[in-house]
């Protein structure tokens, strides 16, 4: 019996010594959680760096496209928190016009240990700007472009919709029967965003058909998008693009490529789809990395945008759109650059130097060069080939 006890003590001592040997620290896990995914176990240091993020999302009404995108991103982060101790809170109905109330709600989140704060819409910027100074160690994100500022911990996330509408221009010009195209912005579209996308649409159309005519028209309080489309259609415009719904296409009987922030619109020739949920979630998860102090444009290269064409689209159009899509994705072509794709008879693309000119003839981008801030440059001017129609 004494021998058995001695053996048991020796085994216990050996087990204890083995447990004390230095080795890789196991990552934290919740009860019932299986092994961590490979992507998180490859670098334990990086895992621990992001393991305890405490983030808060703020929304005005929960109804806008930006709200849905950020809400989906928050849900993704919460779904992943079974592997990582990411804390996510969502607060709807915060009135950005009530500065004191908005600031109080966000300030409370920071006092509860917040590390990251996302807000939907540039209307929250005054609050974020003030809080970013008070909490220099917190990272603040705004969905939508912001004006220039010196805050090193305040970032903007902006969808590069113009990349999708450049592709839409290629498709529309290739399929148009009249060579007359229009970009229509609804009443809720900021003028800067509308012009940015319309300019890209015009440049893409010129790549497919140098002789086509493109106009930019916007709806207003006394003029809805349907009346704009009907008026243009009566003047021979047969292809439209913009952020109106596919229902407008059905109502007017016109072909259009529309913006969709959810599932692809039905009964439209094509849809530019913005699905930023995964992208925003990834930005949150890697937010401790250094980010540029300018708008962070997320587009085709971040897998945030796509163009889906309906069955009507011809094979040549599909080939051209896919070719340019790939060029934007791999970084060999930028929409607002002094380069323009030209297609030969076999639909092979060749990039050729071509300066971008304004309607007055002034040079906006020199041949072979690329603008660093397309949003600032192309929100104030229309490029050659795009005319504005009131």
C-alpha cells in the first residue's frame, strides 16, 4: 500500500512539473467554445491585442442605408465574440441635431470603457470631433465623408460608389440604342455624391462609346425622380443610372442600373450593390492598426461593391465590365486617373493616357496621373462629356 501511495505522489509531482513548463499561453475562450479558428491562432500576440475591444454603434433612426450597414457589421462582431471577447453595443434613436443629448449618450459609452465608437452619418461629426479631443486613446469612426480636421483618432468610412457607377457607364453605353444616357440623383442624394458618381458614370460610358451623350439630373422638393426620368425619356434618353429604386424603372418602362444597399433590385437592367457589413466589421477588428487620416474609401478592392447585370446584357458588355472590374480590384486602374481603357475588336483592354477635362476645357487630371482626392475634385466640376440638366 505504501508503494502505491509513493507512486501516486511521484506521478502527481511529474504532472505538476509538466504544467509549469514555459509554453505558448492559451487564448481566452468562453465556456463551451471550440478551438479558435486558424486565422486567430496564427498570431497569438495579435489576437491578444484585439481580444478585449469594447465598441459602440450609434444610429439616428435605424432606417437609412448607413444604419443598416453598420447594424449588420455590429451583428457580425457580436457573432464572432464567442471566439473573441469583443463587446458591442448598439444605440438607436440618438438625435444628432441635439448636440447635448448625442454627446451625453456617446460620453457615457466612453466612460464605460469604450475603445471604439462608430456613428452613422456625417451629422454626428461635431460631437465626434469634440469627443475625439477629450478621449485621445479612443478611435472614432464616422460613416460618410468628413471635412478636413486635425484629429488623429477620427476616421471616416466612405463607400466608393463611383467605382460601381463607372462600370455602370460601360454597361449602359454598350447597351443603349440611342447613345443618350442619364445619371439621376434623387432628392436625398447630396450634390457632391451625385456629381462624383455621375462623373464616373460618364467616364465609363465614354470608354465604351466615345460618341455617347451623358447628362446629370437631380430631383428636388418640387420635382421627383419619376418626372425627371419621364422628361429625359421623351427627349431620347434610353438608359438611366442612379440611386432610385427599380420600381421607378417599372413605372416608366425604362432600362436602368440602380444602387441597391440590400438585395439586388428586381426588374432592373443592373444593380450596383453596396454590401459594406463585412468590410466595416473588418475595419473594427483591425482598428488598432494605423489608418490614414483621410476618408477611408471602401469599394471594389475591398469587396464592398459589385455590379450585377440582368439577363438582357450582351456578352460583349459582360466581358468589358468584368475586365475593368478586375483592373480596379487589382489596382492597375483607378477611375479618376489620367488613363482610360480602350477596347479593341476582340474586347481586349488597353490603358491609354488621357487627361480628364472639365466642361470649360480646363485640365482636372493630367494624362498618366491620378488624383489623390477624387471626392474633393469631382464634386465641384463636371467632366467633359457630362452636362448638367436642371
